[in-house]
C-alpha cells in the first residue's frame, strides 16, 4: 500500500521523476546524491519493482514509475492537508514558505511586506526564489512552487492571476535627455539597454512600444541584461537608456543618481499579479500569506 510508505521517499521519487536526474533532485531537495539513490533503492525494495533504468548519468522511468508518479503527488498533497488541519489548531503557525517572484516584486516590493508578515507569524520561514515571470509561471505549472508574484500575464489557462499592485514603466536616463517628456519616436535616437526574453518588464515594454507605433526592431539595443540591478548599473555608467519599473528606482531618484522621462500622451501602467495553479490547493501557511498579500494589495 502506498499509504504505508515513508512520505519522504515519495517526495524524493517525485523530484527524481520530474527532473529525470538524481543530481538535480539532490540540488532541489538540498540532499546528497548518494542519499537520493539510497531513498530510491529503499522505495524499489518496498514496492518490489524497478523504478528507473540507469544508463550512466541518464535515467529512464519504468512503467511502474509512471503509474506511481500519477498517484504519488495526490498522496503527498493529502499528507500536507493533514498537516494543515493540525496547523490550524496550533496557536502559532510555523513551517517553510517557498514562493517565487519576478525581479521587480521579488526584489523591491515583497521584502518590504515580509517584515510585517513575520511580525504576525514569526515561526514561518520565507524563501523567495527570484527569476523572470516566464520561469515563475513554468514552475507553477510543473508543481515546483505553489505561489508566485509576476509582472505580466502569460495566458496560461492553468494559472489564476489575482491583481496585486500597480506599477508604472518609465524611461530611465543617465541625463542623456534634458526634457521630462519626449515623443515616442525619440526613443530610437538613444542607445538602449533591455532585459532578457521572459522578463515581465520586457514583455510589457514591448506591448507599450507597439501601441505607440514604435518598431522594436529599430531600437538601438546595445546590451541585454538579466536583472534590473544590472540594467541600472549600465545606465549609471552611461551605456544608454532603458525602460524600467518606477518601483525599482526609488532610491536612485531620491539621491538624484538617475533621471526619469515619460512619453508624451502615454502612461505605461501595468499590474503585478499573485499567481496560483487552478488545480492545486494551498497549504495553510500559504493561504495565510496569500490572504496577507491580498490585504496589502495596492498599498505601496
């Protein structure tokens, strides 16, 4: 019976199956590769069947593994549900909260809010994994995370997006531009620094430029960088201009290290979203954080 197994074995099996790799599972679960191998061996002995065929570093799930995987996640979710029931009767909720966020909310918004959350729930440990919006949504769909905060909707039917916070995209300049407002086509005159593919900021920027009639192919792109902080440093060093979230440059504006410029007759507004999988239930401490974020929505 599956329910008689060590739930830890099942979590390790799910990770190995998803990654098709013992080493990647070890990295995800913060375990050594020999430990992962030992757990899988024990599980194979309990089930009296082979779960993975090994060809050097390549592993291939067996038919038995595919059947087990179809049921294992449901079992783990049920066990987590039981933990939730026990959590609710405790006076002080505790546990590890692992969420993912795109760069702007993950770097500049959530850290300000987490302090307040921790005041109410000091025994909940929070880990934020920061990547681009595309990666956050992919991790939600794969089941690697249960809750994310992103800067754009990616149109995935399995994802529910709850509006969280307003943002404005602005042109950021190292004093290349003297005016406070420019015509849209003037952007093409300046060297331009952009974020990487998959970035929510880049996706929203491209949407707005298209609406203004700007051919993105004609941008004088001098550099593509994978983080907002890297873009800001490049601007400070005179490499060019960019379009960034106003949330990300509050300190630089206060100390007059960077200048913002807006487009005449356009305001590049967007919304950050709390993203969850429509088919997954949130454990109790995740629900607490989700409701906390909804309560704080649009407050910054």
